[in-house]
């Protein structure tokens, strides 16, 4: 059987690893068999190795069709690597915090041009979390068949290798730290760019609602003209098997639960289709900007978000609520902003 050429993002990541040298620590999470070869799923770590340092994780390529998510993560990693030799402002940041990158979690789906992995499983429906309220079928996750989209995997089966590897990495690298944020980059929902936070399996608010509201206020003041709609995913729809719900629930079971804030960037790909309707007839065009100048514009816009998240993690002591009164104040504002509709 003829082996396929390596995927372009894997070639670029190999180049970045060589350029960065020992500063960029590469870790093999698992390998995926597809098209006659094993494709690697790597994590890349940059910065402090102290477990007490705050951390930020950037994840892309969970869905193979949503290539722009992986490209945003790789572009930000490239920016950091290229700044290593000369940017004196970056060095203090790297000494005090850790960057964790998983740029392409689903290389098999990328290669096959599918949302799911090569086993037909949607990795973002694969965690052992069942929704507590009704979900829309099949988008909320289904176990009927891998031939249908949003397949969760067989009932009672272990998690897919890619899902399990990501969860193990996040637990190992983020859970022991006092503060961490994870940003998972996707595309394909509506006309607006959205920043979702848990929960996806219930409309109830999470424990760190105050911290998320404080982060949202920081975003509004620092990126004054941003166009992100920040909200819990439950305001749009509920799902089974969300990986970030699973990880957040696991973090809450620790003896000393950390401040762990998982975010999902949902880039509004419908806007790209509206501007170029011919993309509707392309499987990749529904989820990615196909015109070069539009792709560059998307990358520029979202790289500022990733940089903001990194700086927010590094400077968390200056904006996180510091006492019970401040937390309660933020929580009340958050309930009014995000949950008033569901409580009405």
C-alpha cells in the first residue's frame, strides 16, 4: 500500500520543533493509524516546568474538517517560537508560566476529511458524561451508528485514544497548578465568533462562574472592539460526552480543586459561506475560509485572542476575584447576564 505524504501541519510542527530546539518540549501522546501509516498526536510545552506556575493550553484539530482551528493554534505557536531569539519581553513570561499546545488532536480526521476520527467517533462527544437534560438529536451525541455524525462511540467502550490522551495531558499539566485556562479552537457555528464555557451537559452554572465573569470583563476592557460572544454552551444547545465538561468535573473532585477555566472558541464559519456562497458546495468550505485574504484576516483576529488569554494567565493575580465578597459580586452579575433567561 502506498503511504500518504505527511500532513502539512505535521511538517510545519516538525519544523517549529527543530527551530525552537530544547526550549520546546515535544511529547508523543498517541499515534493514529490511517492511510497506511501511523500519524502522531503531539503535545508541545514551552516555558516554566514548575508545577506551581500558571498554565495555558491551546488545542486545535479536534474535528478533522475544522482545519482553521488547528491553523490558529499552530500560527500562535509559530509566533512564540520565532520570538524566542529576540523578544526580551517574552522571556520573563516563559519563566513564570507554562504553555501547552496540542495543535492537531485528530490527524486521522484531517487526513480523511471528516469531523470524526478514523473510527467514526466524534471526539467532542466521546467523554463519559451524559446530559442531565434533553439534548437535540443527533447533534447532542448519538450511539446508533458511526455512519451518522456526532457518534459518541459504543456504549460502555473506553474513550478513543485521542480523547483519552488529551484528558491525561490536561490532568497532568493543568490540574496541579493553582490557575490554568484551556482554549479549544473550533469553527462552524453560526454567524458570530463565540467563546463557550462549560457546561454542555446541563444548564446549571459552574463553580467558577465568578472567575469567568471577571475574565470576560478583562476581555471587554483589553480588546475593546472584539466581536466574541461569551456565554455558557448551554445557552445554545446541550450535548452528551463533552470533553471539557468531563475534565472540569474531574478537576472539581480533587482535594484542592484548582482554578481551571476551559473555553471553546467557535469561529462563525457561516459568515465565510455568506461572503462566498460557492463554499457551501465544498465540505471544507462550510467550516474554513477558503479565500487566502480571508484566511489571513481570520488568523490575525484570533491570534490577538490567544495572546490575550496567555497574558491573562500570566497576570492572574491582578484580575481574579480575591475574596468572598468580590466573588459573590461577580457571580451575581454573571447569573444576571448569562442565566436570567433560563431562570425566567
